[in-house]
C-alpha cells in the first residue's frame, strides 16, 4: 500500500487511481493529524500515569520478577505513545509495526509477560486517551491504539508467567 | 536513494517530530494532491509526448548518433523518475535518479550531454502546450534543473559531474515547497 513514507515505490511508475485517491484523502486530514499528534504528546505523561497507577494495583508482583519493572513500564509506555502518534500522523500502520511493535513484542515475550497482562496495559492506555482526548483526536488515534493492543497481546502464554 | 520524507519518518529514533519537521511535512503534504494530479496529467500525455519526441529525434538521429527507435519511448519512460522527484519534492532524487544516470548514458552512447539537455527542453516546451498551469508550475523546477544539470557538466567524468552538480546547487532553481 502506497503511503507517504514509501513514495519511492513510484520510482519507475505512476501512481494508480486508488493510490492517488488515498493520498489525496490523507492530505485532507493532515492538519488534524498534526493537531492530534501534538495533543497526544502533551497528554502522554498523564496517560501513562493513568495506566501505570492501575497496572501497579492489578499486578503488584511485577517488581519481584523484573528489576525496576514499573519504572521501565513508564518509560516503555511513553515511548510507544510517541511511535503511535507518529504512525497516526503518517497514516501508516506498517511504520508502527516496523519501527517498534515487532521488536517490542519479542522483548515482552522474553520477559514472560502474559497475553492478558499486555492486553490490560494497552487497553488502559487506550481508555485513558479516550477519556482525555478530544473526540476527533481519539478517532484518529483509536485504530493505532487498538492495533497496538491486538498486536502486542498476540503472544503465547508463557510456561512460567512473570507478572 | 531514499527520499527526504521516508528518511525523516525513519530517523527520529523514538523522539517526537519537532515542530519544524512537522510543519515542513504538513506544508509538503498539502501540495501533494496537486503533485499527484500533475503526475497523472503527464502520464496521460505520455503517448503523445513519445510521438512528439520521435518526430523531433528522427531527422537528427544520425547526426546525434542516437538510435531512432525506441529511444523516444525510453526517454519518455525515464520521465517517471523526474515525476517521482517532483512528487516527493526532492532535488537530491532528481540529481541521483535523473541527471547522473543521463550523464552516464550520454557517456555510454558517446553522445554530448547537451543533446539530452535539448531533449528535456523540447519535452518541456511540448508539455507547456498540453498541461495546466499548476502542473507546469510544479514540474518546471525539475525540468529546469535537469537541463541545467546536464548542460553544466561539460567534460564528463563521474567526479566532475558530482562536483559540478554540488557547485551548481546554488545556481539551480530551488524546488518549490
């Protein structure tokens, strides 16, 4: 699929009608995407606070298994929000997968996190954004937040869960 | 070679895009519909352009040492690379994917580069009769840069071309935002 980040596919051909229409539609939303990206950056710390407050209640044993587990949770969730905002701005889900989700999922699997743990964490992130963001901002971000939940919770149940 | 948008999208390494980067991208994206329309218009008149260039090349082919056919077709197809740089608004692409390859082709065919410059000039003037003003406005810097790029680099060698194009950067028309 042709997006803003892979226009080099047009090196030796012209865009198809469908590609052109999709990019024109994207162009019409780019100002709103810019606003939504800025909004998410501004509310990012509060969103992660909302999420982590609940995760600490739900998973109090995390520090037993993972040194500085909650601190790293703050850091990783905040980093993911920046990537989510950028992918939404570029209207490019593959950018999100390629730049962060693929390797982060591998990392989280190696920590013996459970699918439920992952789903809980990123659902809390999405619900906090829903609560804090303007409706249009949330509408633009929602597909990326939901994709993150689905992608990162798509891991096998570990034989020895560490959550 | 990778265009500036893709480079920017992949280069931030987890930091948010800066305000300047975002503004630059938004300003560019808002011109994208016109750029895509210009590409479509050029594609639509490609067959006509091939015919026009064939008619132009035919009486000059022997003198220039160019194959008569399918040179015009190949030349018109090469315009996709020029259009690609216009769509991306990226002069580096234009240098890497149009100007330098044409210098190399001219050398391989032992044809003076001015002939290729003339062909681009001829194609441009032909397109002026067929395309709308906005498409021409967007394509003009690319055609100008190719013609200048090919004319500036006199005694061809890869080193002198790169050096001359680097020096020519300030002489050439800046790509429109």
